[in-house]
């Protein structure tokens, strides 16, 4: 996926750019109708918008919706694949992190039956 935009004058399909604006983590980001969330973020210069469990930055990996590296929250919907979701004017996008507390990171649940990692203890 390329972060470059095709200029209207050189577009063989003669599409007309329809600008739109979304909000990403509270900041306005401009895009064009028809772009995916990932396309808008890449065009804005953002290569990563999520962190993995190790804290490593994640963005687009496969670009076709198979790998789940580009997950974001759009409005109230979590775990949206940014490479598959087309933006709509006014979308509110929030980046995600795998470092958030969960059953495997909650010290009160560690080692208890049914908790992830319980079989290791």
C-alpha cells in the first residue's frame, strides 16, 4: 500500500477527489473519499498506530485484512482492520494497544484455573 495520492489530473480513471476529515486520537486528519483508514493514516505520515504485547509499533503488514496488525477502534467498534475499512467523513478513530490490562496481565487472575498462563505455574 502506497502512502502517495494520485493527482486528479493524472488519474486514468478520472476520479474526482472528495476531501473528508476524520479524527485520530483527537487530532483531525484529512483524507479522500474511498480511502481506507490505513490509507489515510499512511498518507498523513503515520506508519504505526498500534503497539503489540512487546510494545513494538504495529501498522499495516499485509494490507489485505489477514494479519490483524492494523487494528483500530472506529467510533464504538473495536478491532476494526484499518486496511479494510473505508473512511467516512467525521469518523472518530482511536488507536489500540495490546499492553492494556487483560486476564493475562491481571495479577489477581494469574495462576487461577482458566486464566491464561495458569498451566505454566
